[in-house]
């Protein structure tokens, strides 16, 4: 898969997360994806799908543990 196709899929998945996350959390997720996209060698390296779900879950766990 090309990097461009991976980013296209990622953008679709991000738009779905944007509807359910608070704005500040979504912005952190989007920033993380943009930063990690720079490391991609192929489209399979682009964070999407379960990668985004795991990020949200880990963010939630970190928030719970920090209180």
C-alpha cells in the first residue's frame, strides 16, 4: 500500500474519532498521527484503525491513573 493510500484511510478514521472525542483529545491524536507519518516507509506504517483505538485507550488509562 502506498503512503498516500495509508494517509487517506487514516484521515477517514480520524474523521470518525473527531465526532466522539473532546476537541483537545482529538487534536492530540491528530498531532500524534502527523508526527508518526514522518517515519512511514510504506502505507502499512501509517497509524490507522486499531492503532488509533489503542492510542485513545492508552490516553484514557493515563488520564485515569493521573487522578
